[in-house]
């Protein structure tokens, strides 16, 4: 696999670049601070940590939004992050909102993907409810690897004002997190969106993050052909083609919804 690790100097450069970006976004919007969802995972933990560095703990509001499929460990980790960073936070159960949706449209009952995506979208609604009320921006927690293959919910965790760690591959998120002092048990934690029970990101993607990152760097973001990527990474062409397919099919998630071209 390709070694994506930064040097110590580069880590500090990324740290300063991201905290500066957060300050610029807040200032440009004339907002009072930031709101973000805390999942107990590495992406939201790193984003929250950098937000506190950028604008101060008093200007960051965390939301812990558990559902029935959320593990107690992850929710405990999410609260621990907020407490360690000394930011204000609220815990809001979202399953009653899901129950209301399914009462309104019972045909979706049992549709794991539809209900899972509804959980992500309800979290976005709550993020913006709080953000609008407090005149804050919503910080996203998505990374470059997941964005490239569409591993996020459109108008769910993709519905944010900016993505501070959006240019970092997953391996780099973990490395920067360790650099800024995130505890190892969180930095090394198995990633899961917890949209349904027992889900893990790598199981759903069907590929490990190290392999995914390397294919993205070499073939999707880089210049190498499928064959050259296979030789470099010692993976089969089906794996590279699968990542290429995920990238192409998810293009609609990364672009503004289309409209017909003007007739003028």
C-alpha cells in the first residue's frame, strides 16, 4: 500500500491550515461559532478538537444524537470527547423522530437502507435547528476517502456548511488525530456510521481503508491506469474497478443538483 503519512512539519502545517480554514468560514459567515455532531468516531473527534483550537471551546456546540442502533460505547466516547474538550453539548435521542416518520409512511418499515439514511438526515435537521437558533455554522466531519466513493448520506452527514478534514484521506485523519493528542483508543477505533445494527464502514464498503486510500491516490486522484495500480498495490483489477465504480456512481453526491441548461 502507499504510505500516506505526513512528516511532523507537514502535520503542523495541516493543523494550522485547517484551524485557519475554520476561523475563516466562521468569520466570513458572521456567525457566533460552530455546531457539529459527535459520534465517538475519529473524524468527528478530530474535527471537534481542531474547532476548539480554532475558535475556542466556548464557541463549539456538540450534539450527541443516539438511535436504537447506536452502541453504548460509541455514545459514551462521544460524550467523553465533549467533556475532555470542555465544549457544551446536548444528547438528543432521534429514534422517536424515526418512529414518527415510519408512522407517517409505514411502507418503509424494515427497509434498512432507507431508515438508516433517514437517521442521518434527521441528525442533519437537528444540527441545523441548533445552528440556526444559535447563529452558528454546521461543521461536517467527512474525509476525502469517504467523499470520493460516496460513503455518506446525501442531505444527511453531507449536509453541512464546510468539511474541515475533507481533504484528508482516512489514514491521514488518524495520523493527524494522534498528532493533536486524540487518545489512541479513539484514533485506532473501528469506523462505523451506525446507521443500522452491527455496521462497520469497511464491511459495508467491502474494502479496507488502507487499500481504498491507496487506490484513490494512485488511480482516482492520481494518473495511474487500472493495470499500473494493480501492479503497484498488488491488488486485483476487480478491486480497482470496484472503487472506480463507486466513485463514478456517487458523482451526484459531490455536485450541485442539476437543472436543464438555459435556452437563452
